[in-house]
C-alpha cells in the first residue's frame, strides 16, 4: 500500500494498462519528454519510449483525430487535452465524431479511447483555464464521463476507462493533483458507472463530484458536529453511466437531496439528477431538492473572488442547514 | 498540372476495371437522382456525377486492406471499393437493406469489410481521423495506406491545416486527395481562397510536393495514386494530390446550381471523364462490344439493386435504440 | 398583415434592422449571393450589397472571430453557422470568447453580436446535421439563447437580438422554415426573456420550444378533446434570460409540469427548469414533473427511426395522460 | 531573414523611446517574477524576458487608435502601449488596483483606452478576432490597423490557418506577428512543425510575402512594423512577420525550463535585445548618462508601482457578480 498523489495515480493507472496491452498509446501536448504540463504523465516516456508516448503540436483537432482513427482501427489511445477549457477548440470530436460513429455505422465501428482533461477551478487561472466541463460532456449521447476524486479511484477508473470499448472522457481535477491518498499495490481495475457512498447518514443525501467531494465531506462533518444533521455523502465518480440506483436508494433512506456542483448552474449534472429524482422518487422527497452550484458566471481569476463563487464548505453547510430547518 | 497519364503501362484489365467503376458510379448516381425525383430518397444526397475518375482511379490503385475516408459526397468512393449498389441505394432510401440500415444515411456510408472507414459530414474532421488510422499502421508496422478524400472548399478550414502538419511531421502513410470541383456549396471557392490551387499551393506549408492532376482522366489519377501509395508504403510519408474536376449536378439533391456561369457546365461536359476514358480505350484498340458489355453490366446491377430497394422494408424501429454503446444498447444509467 | 414563412421572417427581421442601423452586417457561408443554404437570408444581398452581406470560406472560426472583433469595436454582426451541429467546430467562440470577454475585461469590452444556427431535426439529415443544441448554449454563462417557433416571433426576437448588447445565439429550427404565419406590417421588436402562454389550461403546464411548440399545442388539443385534460402550453422562446416568473405562475395554477424537449435527455433545458421548480415550487406540485425528450442517443437518419425518437404528439398525449391518471 | 535595420532614419527620440520601452518591460517582468517568488503573484504568469524588442518595436510603430491583440504572454505588449506598471502588476497580484480588478488575471490584460483589445489564453482564437477589428476599420473607412501577436507554436493550430486565409482574401488591415521563441510550452516547436520557419514558410499559402526578421533588434522590428502598417493603411492587406527571438525565463512562472539544451540560453543572452540596443545607442553617440537616466526612470516606475500594489486591497467580493451582461449584472432569469 503506497501513499500516492492524485497526479501520480494518473501515471500509475496508465502505466498499469500500457504494461498489459501494447495497443495502449498516449498522445498530447508536452506529455512525453516533459511529463505533462501537470506532470500527470511523468515517467511514462522514460518507461515506454517515444513510440508509445507522443508529443504533438498545438493542434487539438489533430490530436483527437489521430486518437480516433487509431481507436477505430485497433489501438487504445489515451489523449490529453491539457486544460478542459480547450475541449472547445476540438469540440467537434467530442460532440460529433467520437460519440456518433458506432451508432451511425450501425455498430460497424467503435471508438475505444480515453480523453484526459485537466478540469476545474480553484487554481486562480481565470475564466478560460478553470472551467468544469463535466456537463458539456454529459449532455452528449454516446460519451462516457468519469471524474474521480481520490488517487485510488484515479487508478482504478483509469484502468476501467482504458479497457472500455467506448469513448470515455476522463476528467482529472487540477486542484486535486497534489492531494494524496493510499493506493494498494498490484493491479487495480474499477467499474465505470458506480457511485460510492463515502459517508452514511439519515437526514439528507449530498451528491458530489471531484473537488466537491472533499468539500461535501467536510461540510457533512460540520453539519453533524455543529448542527446535529446527519448527511449521507455520495461521490458520483461517473456521470455516464450514472448510478441512479445508488442515488435513489439513498434518497429512499434520507428523503432529502442536495447536489454540490462545480459547474456553472444552468444545465449542470445536478439538474439532470434532480429531474430524475423528481420524476421517479417524488413521493420519497420530504422537501425540495436543492442544488449548490457555482453561479452562472464566468470564473473570476482573483483568489478571493474565485473563493466566493465556487461551492465552499460553509456554503454547503449553510444551505443544508437552512433548507432542513425550513 | 502534371499532364495526362505517362504512357506507363497500365495493364489492360486494370483499364477495363477503371472503366467499369466509372460507369457503375455514373449509373448508380443517376439512379439516385431519379429515385430522389420519385420521392424515394428521403434524406439529402450529394452526387459525384462528373467526378467518377477520381473515385475509380484511387480505388483501383489501392490494395485490399487499404482504408478510405470519405465525405458526405462519398457514394462514389464507397461503390469504388466494391460495396454493392443495393446497399448504397438502400441506405439513401432508408430501407432495411441499406448499408447501415438507415441509421447513418447517405452522408455516412461506411463498410469496414471493404475498407470504407466512414463518410464524414462535418468539414475537416476526417482528415485528422485518417491520420489516426495511418498512425496505427505505422505503429504496428502494417502496410496499409489510408486515403482521405475532400473538396476544394475544405482546404480553408482549420482541421485541414492541423491534419496536414501532423501527417507530415509523423511521416504517416496517408494520402490526401482534394477533389477540386471549383465550388463549395453554392460559392465559387476561388472567391474565398487566397491561392489559385487551394490544396497544392499549400503543400509547401507542410513540406510536401505540389501535385495537381487532371481529375477527369482516370489514368492520370491512377498513376498519381500508385506513386503516392508506393511512397507511403516505403515510409516516405504523406502526399497531397489536387485533382481538377467538376460536378455535373448541384451540390446536393435539390440544388439547381443556378450560380454557375453560362456555358461552364457544357465546357466541362466536353471533358466528361467517361467520354474521355471510353475514347482512350477505343484508341487503345478495345472492342466497342467489350465496352458496351461493361456498360450493360453496370446498368443491370443498378436496375437489380433498384428493384431490391423498392421491395425492401423500412428498418424496424427498435434499431433506433441499439448500438449507442459497445454493449449494443443505449442505457446511460442503471 | 402579411402571411410569411418562418424562413422569410428571418430575412425580414434582419432587413428591418439593417435598414435602421448601418452597423448591422451579415456574414456566413453561402449567405450572400446564394441567399443561404436554407434561403433564410434571401434578398439581403440584393438589397444591401456585398459590403454588408458577406460570403465566407468554410471556416467557422474565422467567421465567428471576424464577427467578434467587429462587435468589440462597433459593428453589430449577424453571423450564420449553417447547421447547428457545426457549432462544434467553432465552440471556442461560443464557450470561451463571446461570453467571457465582458466579464474578464471588467466590463471594458462587450460582444454585441447574433449567431444564427439552423437547429434541430425531423429533416432526415442524420446524426451530424439534426442536433438540437439549445442545451449546449444554455449551459454557457454569458450567452443569451433564443429559439422562436413562429414567423412573427422570428421577426421580433431577431430585432431584439440584434439590438441586444450581449452575444445572442439565435436558433432557427430547420423544420419550421417552411411553416407560415401572420406577421403584422411595420417595425416589430420583441423582448428577449419573455415566454408566451399560447393556450391556457387548468390541469397541467406543458413547456415547449421551437418545433416542439406546435406538437405540444396539438397534444393539448387532443388531451382536451379526447381525454378532457386541460393543459396550459407555454412557448419558452428564450432560454436565457429565462422567464421563470411565467413558468412558476402557471404552475401555481396547474400544479403539474411537463417539458417537451427536442434535445437529447441528459442536461436538457427541461432538467434545469425542473430543478428550479422542484426547489422553488415544491409544495405547489401535485405530482412528479415529467420530461418528454429525445432519448439520449444520436439521431438516426431514416424517417421512420427519427419519427420514433423525437417527441411526438402521441408521445406527449400518452405521457401526460398516464402521468395525470396515476 | 531580412537582416538588421536598414540605415533608414529612425528618429533619435524614437530610438530613446524604444530603449525606454524595452527597459521598462524588462524591469516590470523581472519584478513580476520576484513578486511571484514572494508568493504575491497568485495566478499564473508568462513573462517576455528576452522578447522585449518585439513589443517595443511594434508599439513604437503604431499610431494612437491602432489596436493590439495579445496572448497570455501579453504583459510586454500591454506595457508597450502605455498601460501603467501598477495596473499590470496589480492584476497579477489580484489587487483592486489591477487593470481588470482581478477579474481577468495576467492572461487577459485588456485596456481599451490604450488600444489593448485583450489578451487571449486559448491558442488561436485571437487571430480570427483581430481580423474582425480590421474588418470594422475597413467597413467604416477608419484608418487604424490591428496587430495580432502570437507564438511559434500557435502556427500549427487550425484557427491560424482560417485567420490568415480570411485576412488575405478580404485584404484586411491586420498585421500578424509571430514571436518565434523556439518553444511551445516545454516542447521544441521544430519537433512538431513541418517547416523551418513556422509562420514565414506558410505565408505563401495565403498569398503573403515571406518575412523573417531579427526579433531581438528593436530597430529591425520597428522598421518591419512601419512597412506593414503603411501597407495596411494603404489598403494593401495583411502582413505576417516572423520575429526570431528567445524567452529567457520558463514558459510560465513555475517552469524551470530544464528541457533546454546546455548553452542555449547563454547563447541567446549574448543577443539580449537590451544589450544590443544599448550598444546601438551608444554607437550612435547617445550619452551613457541619458541611458542610465532612462534605466533609472524605469526602475523608479516599477518600484513605485510595486509599493502601490503591495498596499492595494484585494477586490471587493461583490464584483464577482457584475458585468456578465451589459446591464452590469449576472441575472439569467426574472
Ligand atoms: C464545418 C462545416 N461547415 C460547413 C458545412 C456545410 N457544407 C457541407 S458541404 C460544403 C461544401 C464543401 O465544399 P468542398 O469541400 O469543395 O466539397 P464538395 O461539396 O465540393 O465536394 C459545406 C460548406 C459542413 N458540412 N461542415
Ligand atoms: C488551444 C490551446 N491549446 C493549448 C494551450 C496551452 N498552451 C498555452 S501556451 C502554449 C504554448 C504556446 O506556444 P507559442 O505559440 O510558441 O507561444 P509562447 O508561449 O512561446 O509565447 C500552450 C500549448 C492553450 N492555451 N490553448
Ligand atoms: Mg468543391
Ligand atoms: Mg513559442
């Protein structure tokens, strides 16, 4: 059992699969010799060489096109699009090419690849380098969307993503790269589409993803210790497939729902889940489901401004507390 | 422009094959148009009437296992790789016998078993995707070459630039074929392009050779293709070939193409690739009867396909919900 | 009062503003000499000339960049991105450039432009030419998003969009272009962010947009005549700003909510509205809010397949009927 | 490479101004780095140490009203247009006295009153946006020129290609300036680019002249800029100028730049633009005292700015919710 950073877990997960399967190749800007701008691919180039870990020009469409064509014909590419915001310059691949090919070809052609993105805020990078694009990806039929919150989940979900026969968008949270956690030795393979209950509780269910998971957990601690409110905290881990069973079962116990979303408000993943819950578990609910999100604004760069707009522990505590009191 | 085919010895049966492909495409495309007029082609369609020599020349120069990446204007390239007319017309007519049973439509013809790795309807992407298939070949030491067909108008979009640079630096076994038919949809491409030859005049920007050929002469196309494939298979990297041609019909099924100056179509019809090639074969001493037989064989295949498609049912509606994911289904939740 | 097609209404709305304001210019592929691939800009070139109605290369980033730079420095560009699906090749402008500039520059620079898109399905164009991208746009903070359903709304909302000082995404529905409706003579200027109650009713509120509006209306007729169910039908017209007041007021009367969304299910506009309603009007609801959407799949090309996946009159009727019965 | 400045008569006071700008940028950038080491620059930052001659040369050649479009590596260009050091450092430090009060950050410096129409952090887009400003000038018959600065790595992205073709066909009054500092972030651009001169070797693909200059010689830059602006103002269309240079520091604040081969930095430091220019001025007979005075003026400005920034408060948090829309607010609903 090693103590790994989230960053090192990325490289560990990829290395595990590269060792196992010679068809796994990595491609992206500065990922090879330099080990990645976030150092998340550190060591892969030394281990696997320039043939399997490839630096590219600044050309995100070329990167994803190369990954797609290779995936269609037998390789298992893992492509990096450095900052998640840059998905916008190659969105055609996310929206129109990867996810529709199997369907349009009546099942003839699959696109088994992984796109890794440095997602999310809290790093003071400003509006064009801090976005949470999980909702961009969730809304496209045909993609799978994963966003781990801990090193061990990074390793296991990375392995699952690479082995998956469909295009998987793998969202690594930039502000989690430096965090640490225990990771067992040996091969780790997790399952896409499974949420994890990180804390059980009777009074309310809090759903969170990625950076919002530690915040939701901290809020739950405080709600319990200071206000006697006992929250269940679920780390969704995967938006597509979505583990609605775990969510609905939890609600069947707690009868109150809160989402903690880093994405800007409109059409966030929490909206989708609230709409599922409102439809399918309406009579389970004892009160309104409440979404705690970044407001619907571009992200400000300054630290103190960014801190007021991203969902914080205190905002979660206050929202849950007031909502349960009313 | 590299001028007509060098006298290089194209074998006689290859020439007959080239003629057959061109005639078959012509017949099938004309039938697609007739079926549209009959209201039986329900989606859009983009014909290659007048551009047959390009599809025929490249396909004939390919080896089995070579891969084609086409655009929405891809019927010709699909047929040229040996996909049956019935499967193509069936897809245009949204019948269950269609190549993708109506799930893709005319703009996305795909037949992996024939090396047709898809037809792409959003300008630009497939140049990048073709690189990926070539990367896989290079990575694994496989000897197939990927060919990416696109139009003159496509040379102005960003993905073109990214793909060409990428292919060049990695020396990928990929051949980029620009079918320069002068027009984007309804706009003369020359009006919006900074250079005369939209592809060839940019080859140098990627360290590539400038190649312009007569796209209405199947021999010229075939020879250029052969040379490019030999280079690719020898590890010498990508080529880009600009083929000068003209589409006889409108951009898509309903376009009357009124934007053309008077006489332009007539001028190009004099250079109809089928006429050129029939004359070539005759001058090489091929018996007229042989040519007529090829023509009749093509017509018969198209007629039979048409009947099969008219008789075919629409796809069963439950297939609308299959093959989103590899498990065969569409479930995004448990 | 003229009877105009939705298509002609586009040109009429733009022409009205071009006559009024010399800073209004049009840019796009095939929009000038050819009058547009959908013929929605027909006549503008003849009337206003090549200086104000400009054909471009196939280069959507160049088109939107030109529109943006011009907007930042004083013009009022109206850009066309032919099929809405092509927004994916220039998504950087929608997601990162237009909507964040005013904010990031602390209010120094605005981007007053309109992007027109041929949106939606039912035209048998297949998965890459039929998408409904209203949710792509709604989720980006800083954009305004409009999607009219009738010729008169097209004219008035086009005028409002052009006069608006913020970037407005104007979604024209391809399958409505040929539909007709009365349009009064003279200048028409509507207001962004206002929904329209097209039919009043007591039993349920049905929200719809664009092509789904005539379907919702037809369903409401049938629900009334065949099943005695009296639905209120609201045409949202604008997703941002969102007229939540009209929605919540209607729910206060009907106590049941249905959305009819052409977008694929996950993170559609209906999810957002359900989440607002569930939070703010929870105790007004007599039963679960239900979303009627295109399933979360790429669109099939064949007519009979497309017809089963887009929300249809009969699916709306059945869903509302069964839901109110249970 | 077009070699050093033709003896063309750059006026003496322009030369002093060029020196002042370079020194000021150098001092401000070095201070930004020191403040980062002090943990006072909280976001990212991208310095132009070693590239000052380009910012100075272009800015000095511009006229009031001309517009600059910069990248995240835009402090230098912003300062060169006359924005105060305090406002720039304040923004890097996320203080209320910053150019955008901390809402944008170092990558988005914008000062409309100085013609700095923004700094763009996603590679490629601003080449297209600069075209738009130039289109407005052309449309209205206004005489300003837009200048778009970008790096060598940017020449491989699609938007570059779209922008250049578009500017060329519309003959827009825009000047594209490629600051070729050899590297993208941590990768040698030559390793991923099909041609030697990433911008200049592609000029012909847009019908433009091939221009490569010494980007470390402010006179060469100034003269090339003047010529391009004259052409643009005369309606002769866009230019693209590739400036050869080198960044002395890492890509962004925390990059130790270990990927550089030994000796490379030292070689380029011998061609430090400030050294070159100081020597030039001395050889032209400018008194050392004059130069020292310029240097001290710059240092003083930077010191005063630093003190002002240290003393400035952070922005009030309510501005996080302003200026999403033109009405000043962020409301997306009623
Ligand atoms: C990104 C994108 N922009 C616009 C279109 C619409 N469109 C389809 S075909 C076409 C013209 C393409 O011209 P060209 O590349 O010359 O090919 P041709 O149709 O002449 O074969 C256009 C603009 C598209 N499909 N994708
Ligand atoms: C679309 C996009 N891809 C990648 C990046 C990340 N990135 C930021 S700067 C940079 C290198 C740019 O190199 P160059 O154009 O040479 O400019 P320089 O930094 O050397 O001034 C990269 C890859 C980005 N900002 N945008
Ligand atoms: Mg063409
Ligand atoms: Mg560089």
